[in-house]
C-alpha cells in the first residue's frame, strides 16, 4: 500500500467514475484501475463495484474511506509543519541547558536572538537539566542545541566554548564563615558540604578541585539542581561550592570568593556534528557563538 493508492481511492470514491477520476488525477485510466486493483488485493476485499457506467463503494469501501482521508490529512499536515520548520525565517528551536543557565543566561540569549531578528517567526522549546541528561537528549535528537559543561567520550558531539562561570562557596547567613568575603578550598574541609549529584556536569569539576589539592570534603548530601543545593545551604545543612549565579543573591546566603585554587567553569554550546539542523536552529547557533565572547555568563 502506498500514498498514491490511498489518494486515488479517495478521488474515485468522490467521483464514482474511472474516467472523471483519472482526468482529475492527471493519470491514465488503466493506471488508476491497476492502482485500485492492487489496493483491493492488499486489503483482500472489494472497495468498489460497478453500477452501470459508474462505480460505487462497497460497505468495506465506505468503512475504509474516513481512515484514508484521515491518513492523507495527517500526512499533509506533517508536510506543512516540516516545511514551516525548515523555513529560513520560521520554525521551532529546541534548546536545552544546564540549571545554572536557567535563571538568566539561556533565556537572555533566546530573547536577544528574537529581538535581533524581529521578522523571524520563532518558537523556542526550553528544557533545563544536568549535563549528562541533556547531552543524551541531544544524541537522541530531542534537542537541537545544548548549553552545558564539556563531556568526555562524546566524539559525535561538537563542543564550542561560549563563556564561563565563576565558582564560589555558598554558606548560610549566620554561619561561622559568613563574616568572611573570601576563602581557600582547604578552609572548607572542617564543614559538611552539599555536593552536586553524579550526573551533574559540575560534580567532576568540584571533585577535581578537591582532589588536586589533596582534600577530602565531608559530603553531607548530594542534589541535582542548583536550587536544591542552595536551598539546603540556606537551611544550614552544609556549605557548597557553586557557580556564582544570579538567583543565589536573592537567597539567605553569603557567597565567598575562592582564592585558592582559582577556577572558572567553562560553558559550551554543543550540537551533533552529523545531525540535521534546521535553518533557524543554525541561525541561533551562529548567533550564540558570535554574541558570546568567552566571558562570564
């Protein structure tokens, strides 16, 4: 069964005449007859029967017609959608990003892109998650572009650095360290700490910082999202090494600069090297790379 057979069936059902149907379809009458015969053979039933010079649908033809129309209508709608999505100035962009970009950086980039191209008709689909999860979504074609940490062992993913985030130590107000403005990583060791969970792109970064200093922090809790880490810190469950992101300044926290070792976390735009990107997704990717200078996000 193919699409032409379905379309021919619908037209013949409407015309109830092979000659008129073949003219409407701009095909030879024998070709139409052959297509209908093949369709009937595949369905193992008669769809039409002769009535004088005309044909009429059988009971089975009448039962099959709404499904045929629905399938063609759905396919036509899909074609229209795909053409719209691949329009140079119209379509949907599926953008995923790590939690630390959710409060300002990622929405700001999307807003600036739309403001820069007011004649574009763009709809963004936003998703926030840990690096491991959104990179998997990228590989599964769930996302067009990802803004995340770098992830090793992904040869098919292209990573381009677009900026960085400064790491700080977050402590609850009233904590013994809250009177300070800066701290070394070594000085955090006496205090229980809130760590990012193991599927977070920040976990290996923080682990590496402590390991390179030969330090072994007391991990009290592990949490996936920045909001969860900050929430536990604000309630006195521990302190945490976190990116210096905007929403932390609205919470009951004191942020301490890390003086040793100093470290800025790199942020990357990531996309699949060999997967198709729509014109509007490509335009947004080029905009992100052009507009970010590798500075703080």
